[in-house]
C-alpha cells in the first residue's frame, strides 16, 4: 500500500464518501482505498457524529 500521494481513484472514493449517508458504503470504500492516508480520511468521514447516517 502506498503512503504518500493520493491517487485519482482515492480522490474519487473520498468525494463519494462525502455524498453518501450509508456507513456500509464507506466501509467498502475503505477496503478499495490504495493509501493509508485515504483509509484515515474515509474513517474520519465515517466517524463524523454530525452526519445523519441511514440504518
């Protein structure tokens, strides 16, 4: 797994994560992420208490 630069794929995953209200979707995105930085960003989005998550 790469650690430095975000790939276009990861940037797309992050954009999608900001537009979803389903944590399960973000969990899938975390599995698809190419970098640790993307994993951390996606986990941060998923753990955001201000989002009204769907069940």
